[in-house]
C-alpha cells in the first residue's frame, strides 16, 4: 500500500506508447478505470469503452460514444437512419415487398458504416481503457484484429476474478498484472464456488507459484503515503518486514499541517481507545451490526480533531458494518457534512490524512465475525497518511491472534485512551466492573507530555504496589473506600482490572487533573427518584454499614522515574484523599413512578429527563373478581368512570406531541404539517432534515435510486394492490360458480 502501483503502470504504458505500441488498460471496477484515464489522458490519445452513464461526468468526452458523435460520419449515419424510417412508412400495398427490401439494404449499410466508424476510432487511439467485463470479443474490441494490442495492463488484479482477467489478457501478446493480493479479495457470494477455487485470484496464484522468480514478479517496497509507525505494523504482519517509508513521509504527523495545533493526538500517528468494561455493547439489526456507544465515541474524536484545526476533508471514518455507518451519520446530525463514512471495501485505493476505525464488535461471547479477515484490516489501517485512531473492545477483539497483535502494536507505539475519559458510561451505571479478570496490559504507552502530578511508572512496579494496597484495604474492616488521585488512563485501567480480580468495586469521577478513582468494598446504589418510600430493614442496614469512617483516611503515593539527557530523577507525591460523600440515607431515598427505581431526591430532575412513562395516560382500572361458582372473572365495577371528550382530546394531544419536534439529533425545530414522512423510515422531520441524506437514510435512498422496482409511487402501489385483490375475488367467485353448476 502507498508504493505507487498505479503511477508505475502509467509510466509503463507511456513508454510502450512512445515505441509505437497499442495498449489495452483494464481494471475490475469503473472507478479504477476512471482513475487511470485521468492520468493517461494528458499525454496519450485514449478512448474509454463502456456505457457513458458509468463513466465519470468529467471524463465522458473520452468515451467511445462521444468520439463517434464527434466524427463527420455521424451525419451520414443520421441520414441513413432517416431513410430507414421513411422506407418503413412507405411499406403499404403493392410497394410492401420493395419497401422491405430497401429497408434491409439500408440497415446493412448502417451496420457497416457504424462498424467502420468504431474501428477507425479504436485504431486511431493509442490506449484503450475498459473494465474487464467489457473487454471481451463480443464488444467493440471484437472489431479489431487479434494482434492489435502489444500490451494488456490489468490494475487492481488482486481484486479481480481469474475468469474476468482472461477476458482482457487474450487481447494482447503480453500482460502486466498490478495490484496487492494481500488487500481486499474479490466478492464471492457462492460458498461452493469459493471452496472450489474461485476466491483465489490469478495474481495470488501466480505470486505463490513464481515467488522466487525475479524475472516474473517484482515487488515495490518503498511507500510514499504513511507515517513510519503506521506502515511498520502492516509491513511486519503482511509483507515480511520488507516495506520501507520514504524520508518525505516517514515522520510526518497532523500538527505539521497548516492551521493544526500541536496536541497529544496531533503529535502522534497512532491512538487506541479501549471500550472494555464501559458497557458499549453491539446490537444486531437484520443481518448487520452496530454499536451506538462507539458511534458517539467516533463523533467525539472527530470533534477533537476538528477543534485542533484539521479540515473535515482530511478526515474519514471506516467501519466494517453498514448499520454502524448509519449510526455514525445519525450521531453527526449534519455537523460533519464533508467527513466521509464508508466501509472498508468502499475506501480501497484511497487515502486521507486522518482515519478513525470503528471495530463495532463487543459482546460477552467474544465473537468477531469477518472482522478477523486480515486483508480487510490491512486495507483499513493503511488508508491513513498521518494518523490512525482505532476504537474497539480489547476483551472481545483480542480473542483473535491477529487482532491481538494489532491492539498490542497500537498500545505499544501510540497513545492509549479509555472510553471513560469521554464520559460515555452506559445508562444507570456508576460502577465500572470489568467482565473478565484476565486482560493483556500494554507494554508501553507513548505520552507527548509528562503528567505534572504523577508520571507513569513501570508496569510491574505499579501493578505490584497497587495490588498490595488493594489487598491491605480489603483486609481492613474499618475502611470503606480507598481513593487514587493523579493517575492517567493507563494506570486507571490497571486499577479497574485488579479490583475485578479482588471482588472490589471501582468508581471514576471528575475530569482532568481532578479525576479521582474510588475503590469500595460494596457496590454503590444506582438510584432514580420521584416517590418517597421507606427502604426495608436489610437495605437500611446496608446503607448504615457503608457510611465512611471519619477517623480513617487513606494515602496513595506513586513514584515515577523520568530519564532526560542521560540523567535519572525520581519524583514522589503523597497526599491525603478528601473524604468521599456518604451514600444516600433511607430518609433521602424515594421511588420513581415510571420505572420503580429507588433514587436519591437530589437526582430527581436528571432522572426524569431520561425516564419516560410507559403510557401517555393512566388507564381506567376495572375491579376484577372471580365468581365463586366457576372461578371466571365476571365481576365488574359497579360505577366505572366515564370517559369525557376532554380526556380523549388530552390523550390525543399527548400522543401527537412526539411528532411536533424533529427527531434528528440536537434538532429542536418543529415538524410542519404539510411535510410528508420519509418513505424509508416513516418519520416526519423539519425542513432542515427533510431529505433522506440529512437524517440518516442516505444509503437507503441510493439503493432505491439504483433499483428500478423501488421507484413505483405509493399511489401506484396501492392501485396495483387493489387490482390484485379484485382479481383474487373474481377468481374465487368463478370457482364458486363452477362448483354450484
């Protein structure tokens, strides 16, 4: 990746053209052919085969149809077509036989003139470009002699089926395959065909069979795209360590771009955000998967990059699932209109200054699906030039050996952050509990600036010291909590894991330098409130026993070692932790009417913002009772409450009030009555989010635009459905009539 394969084959084509050869250039996709056309059109006479609608709008004048219309022969062809139309109109009566004979002769002349014009355009062009499927002999190339082309070049051959490659290479005496067989393979929908060998491309088969033949296979080893830290992982994992970075790109980072400020993120090429233990689990909708927590985390990280001065055109988000794309676009809510969000397949062959990768998978069974495809992850990581941010659950993805090495490389050579630093806790969760005790701790984290209060000690020293403190704390009955202050995200992660191993509960509160990690022996209450209700005696005893001892205080000291210019200095900070406020007492707790949870009264307003009633109004209750004779419920209330017209109107207002506000994120505009709902999600939006592309239905709109059957209007659909019902009724009536007879 980034070695300039396309640039190399363009130079090869130019040198063959300079010698007077005719060259056929092919690729498996129209985008790849258009990319080659842009680079070759400035120095050679080119023609592009294929339907003009599939060619880029700025390159359509190079298509075969456009060149045929520009010829003088096109006027003659137009006259012949008019003669055919006139001859068909005159085929009446006695002139019918003679008119058909004239039409046949005119059509033959038209066919011969069209073939001659097409042959003249193709033979006068030095380079012919086409997709592999349009390079067969059944198309325009069938009009040329067999030995017309001296060279056939197939770009992106690692993503092309072998059967498609044969359609192109049979047109020339010599063929050059260019591509990377260690990137995305071709899409094979049939499992049987894949097992029988269709998934193996021609390039992969030739490289494996002729690996040691230097005269046949040539590898480009110097890349001109990525930072050296980004490149090294791909080189070691996929290319045997042979890939090197050019000096112009080896150490470039985001802060070197104009207008970008230097920070912890912009001064490093790699960043890993771990969502382990944060409760950001995946969801399955249909056949695709998504992760709402990671989607919010992606938007937060993009905001950080944008605040640093990075342009939206230099950012992109890559994720392997289509559902995650929709979730991320919904979270953006139109704030990042120029940031591309697409799958790995849609981003191959392209690059951006900064790439954010959302791995999505986070589940208790530790399943990762096709995320384990090494070539797919190789493409995702190597799309970045200066910065890559990887977001994922280490407990899930590290079950795969390949992804485990990827996470270890990012944690060793880049900055490591946690989802807790962005405040993305799951609903009604105040204690961080890791779901698995054994977690591979990264060996090194590169920090751009040292922490003023506490520097990061060695892993073994810090882990042993913390383990000793937590063990002593667990054995002391007079202490209810232990506080850690001044720790970075890496150290807090170690404390969370150790607490899980020792059956302790850890809570992280505060931001920045004021963040405090509190360890407790009992899980704190997660409560919400509205109605006051006295707790049970057992709950009261638990609350009273969890009160912190005023006479007890804990001190946490950390030691850090920093080496600069050959000198070593040791810094130690010791401080007394301020007392943690006690949990809510029995008198301060109450019960929420909507969900029934017990919460402190101080959190009432915040809880009501998130807790919604199950229904819009209280249903009328009926007294039910069982009959003594048969046990059936026949006894009803003597005087049931009567519904009034005002109650019905009030209930209707409450039911329709949810449609008055636009459901788009961070949008408070009202939905106007004359705006019809979206045809894809059936929801009403304001004028700013009326189009499907602005509220998250862009992908569905694009699929419908390319699907002719999806363009049927709603009225026509209803009419067709009514006709079908009427036809079924008529058929049934006919059958009934036959039976009676």
